[in-house]
C-alpha cells in the first residue's frame, strides 16, 4: 500500500506519518481487534464510547440521569459514512488480510489515485475487499497484474473527477442555502445517509450502460472493417481569455458550466462521445462522418440560443485514431485541433476526408475555401460546413 519504503515515525500528535518501513513491523501478524478499537491506552472502541469516568456512550445518553443528549454528526461520522466503515486498519494489516504483497497493493492504491497515508489507521474492511478482488483478478489466469492495475487506474481517474464534481455541487448548494462551515459536516452526513444508496446504484447502472455502448461500438467497427476510423471535433469558445479577465470567478465558473452542460447534452443526443473538456474547449468524437457533422451544427445552434455563452468555432477531421484509456490520439486529432484555430467565430471548418465523406449527403453543404498551411501537417485543403438549405 502507500509508502516510499523509508523509516516510519510514530505519530503521537494525530498527524499521518509520511513514510512506512521497508519491511512490515514486528507486530504486523497481530490481527486487528475484533471491536475495531485502536490498540493502546485511551483507545476508542468501534461503538463510539470513550472509556473512563464520565464516559458518554455512543448512543448519546449520559450515564446516571437517564437523559438523552443528541450529538450532532461530525467530520469523523461523515468520513465513516462515505467510506462504508470505520477506518481502523493499517496498510500492512490490510495487505495481510487480503493476502497481497505490500508492493503489489501499493501499486493498486497509487493507480486508484490515493495519497500516501503511511501506517495510519486509515483503512476499512472495504479496502480489504477491494484488494481481494484486484488480487483475484491478477491470479485468475485470465488477466495479468498489469491488467488489474489498468482497471484500478481507469476507475480511479474517472471517479476522482466524478467525486470532485458532486462535492463541489453539494457545497455550492450549502453556500446558497447559507449553511456555515461548522454545519457542513452535519448536513453532509444527513444528506449522505439519505442518498448514498441511490447514488451507488445509479453509478453502477450508468457504468453498465456505458460499458454496453462501448462494446457495441467496437463490435460495429469490427463488423464494418472500419477499426480506428472516427470523426473528431473540437469546439472552442471565442474570446475566452478576454472574458476571463472581465468576469468574476463566479461568473466565469457559471459560463463554463453552462457551456459544458449544453455541449455534453448536444454531443450525447447526436450519438457522439464527449472525450474531454478543457474549460473553454471540448473534444468530441463520432463513428460516422454524418453524425459528427450534425453534432457540430447542433453545437453552433445550441450556443446561439444561449445568451450567456459566446460564439463557438469548430474544427472536425475524419480518419484513423488510436484509442487508449478513454482518450483518442493521432494525426486526425491534431488536425482537428489545428482546424479549430483556423475557424472564424460561429464557423465549422473540416478537412478533405470529411468533406469527401459528406459530398453526397443532401443534409449538408460543403464549401471549399482553398489550401491552408497547417503547422506540422503541411498544406491542407479545407472547407466550411453548413446545413443544406
């Protein structure tokens, strides 16, 4: 699990050690306490009670008088709720329970995008289960450890942005409602208890749907012997740099949110895929030239209807691409990006391959505008795409 192999220092002030020992400590074979308590004097059992005179049991009742004290959930309660358990294991204890070598577990942990926590008791039973699954995948004989690491990395990178997005939206809602910093943990806990099960189910549903769609695209490409052929487009907000100096941070964030939301809806509705967003620019792809052309035209139309968003310029190219880790690469991608920079505001510029593919399609009008020098690619005959009248 995480660590750099250095010498560990015992944290006595509540901080998290930044290094871990190169070999497991002598007592690593000792199992974690059954009740989840942290060994040592003054440990806190899993039920939340604090030993000693005048202790307050976890149910909030004060001993002796039978009264009930309502305790407001704090940050620790919220963390345990989100993690699905109380953090009570060290990295070595998790590795031992899962039967996974420390170095292998650390590779999985880093691939998922998590920071080094040394030998702090930062892990739950769910971390053991995750290691068991990843380890079983690499030992099944069907997949390699490298494949299991790629799976961990793909999920880590994707869900990291998802989590940041959702937390930002939640805290924006808190701010709008006037919830102060001291109340956020309590409100977050209450909301989390209510919606976590639904969000978890929804996440699995969307992932299954996306997985089926991706598998279907690959199968269709293989059947049509068109593997690697895609139309790639970039849509760029005009004068974004100037706007970023004129607008407040809140206004700029709102502009980007409206742009990304409209663009994502338009691309999805048109049967394409939103590959990435870059603040003032999006990158999309489609499996057919006509679909990409329709998406480009719909993007212009959608932004014209949105007064808060400035004009767009769009470049689209058609050709072979390389797909890796949810992204696409290659000369076609580079050309589409260069074409975008050549477009005028509210204009779509396309390459010769896409122009040829659309030549017999009555839904589109393609107007050649001559050759242009494209950096790194030489002279390219470009055209402007519009809808047929």
